[in-house]
């Protein structure tokens, strides 16, 4: 049985490694060299090999899980994962805005604008601050349990920082960066394998791999975009504060999110990113606009599967050939 000093050292190593993992993969701002990080990880691995009774599922040495799954177990989302209504031009965005303003009988309310990441929506469940379940959106009610695959994504925290509640669900969009997609297709082309059509398909395929080692071998990332349910965390007044709070817990929140107070500001944000979208290291297909105050979200409610308080303002469709050429695929 490991003596106290070993148990202390293991706890200290885990805390340090989760912290440096967060700095490197979530903040993109490491404060330790790769070599020193690897030395800490190796020290923990060695102790865990000598003292297997100390191994816990949230250990940073266990990101690349066990054996390949035969198939995926279905999981029911505690809170339905809603859909998003679409707007394709300024007129329909303004129609959405007017409807919300009339329903709220209120002229000024803030809105968050978020880039609509073109990936795969997932649900992450944490109990006592430890990552316990990851699932695809599926049909919104039931998804696939892909916990082992999501654990391999370094920007998904295995252990939360700060003071998380006993139960927390977070939603995010998992995606493959464009550069990783290009490199993956280059390797597949060299092996004469079929190419992925776009980063979204290759990301979805990677998350639904049966073998977590394959998922781990591809550089998948996540942007967290909402709480599972605002009711889970009383005391947060609005979505913007919720995103700030999630960042303080260790989640990766997109730095381009913006708080807007008028529909003009929303349109400015949209036009800015129509221009900037191809300079981003990940694919986006629009802007998600959300009424910010939680009390307004709940009074607006949901129609069918779509919240009245959010809309996806889609970017104009692209000429496919130009797109492929732009990301370096010669067609
Ligand atoms: C919380 C709400 C419902 C407003 C919401 N829902 C979203 N989505 C719903 C539809 N989804 C979906 N997926 C597949 C099939 C049908 N709907 C995919 C996620 C969001 C997606 C993104 C993103 N992609 O970056 C985002 N920044 N915020 C979102 N916010």
C-alpha cells in the first residue's frame, strides 16, 4: 500500500498536470516547457505503475482510454438539446429581433453573438467537478455515449477548476481545425485512401470512431457554448456571465464571442465575420445570436424544438470548388 508521501505526491502531480494541460490546450498560453510537462507526466505514470491502486479515471495519464468499443451505448440527455431556427438575410434577422422585442414588451435587451462553429455538438457531464460522460447530440433527446473519445481531446477538462456544483452539464461544438483536416487528407491521399469532404465530416467521423486511439491521433478541439440548463447553476443572471463562469472552470470559450445591445451591432458582427471567416483556423457557417438575460430566455420559451430566444444567422453558401482550393485541395 502506498504510504502518505506517495499519495500526496500523486495528488500534487495531478493538480499540476491538469493546470498545465489547461494553460497549454485551453488558454494556448503554457507556463512550462514541453520537456518539464513530460517529466511530470512520466513521474506520475511511474508511480501509477508501481501503485495501480492509486489510479483514478480522471488521472491525466488516462486520456487515451481503454479498448475499442463494439458500438456506442445510447444516452438520454437530461435536458433536451434544442435546434436552431435559421435566418439567411438581414430582413429575416430583423423579423426575429422584432418578434422577440414585441414578445418581451421591452425595447432594450442584450444579445450574445457567437460564431457558429461547423463541427459536432456534444454534451459534457461533470459530477463533483470530474468529467463522467460525453455524448453526441443525436436527435436532441438521445445521443451516443462517446466519453472515451472525448477524453482524448486535450481542450476538454477532465477535472474542473474553481468551485463547480455537484452536477454540471456543458454543451460545446467539437471540431477538427482546418490545418489538421488538410494534413489528415494529405496522409490519406498518400495511402490511397478515400478523402474526407470537409472538416465537419472528418470531425464527426473522428468522434464516432470505435477506437479512442484513432480519435487521439487527430487534433480535435472544442468550443464550449452553453450550460446544459441555466437552472443547474442558480445565481448566473445571463448567458454572457455563464460563459465567463465556464471559462473560470477551465472550459475553452471562443474569444470572438461578443455582447451586442442592438440589432445593428449584430449585423456589424455578422458582416465582420463574413470577411474574416476564412482567416480563422476552424470552419464556421454563420453566427448564433442569443437573447442574453436568462429570465428573458425562459419567458420567450421554446416552439417545437427551437428556442424563440436564439437564431442562427447563416453565412452565404460558397462555391464548393473555390472552397476546396482555398483549403489547399486541388480539384
Ligand atoms: C443553446 C442553443 C440551443 C441556443 C444553441 N444550440 C446550438 N446548436 C443547436 C443545433 N445543433 C444541431 N446540430 C445538428 C442537428 C441539428 N441541430 C447544433 C448546436 C449551438 C451551436 C453553436 C455552434 N455550432 O457554434 C453555438 N455557438 N451555440 C449554440 N447554441
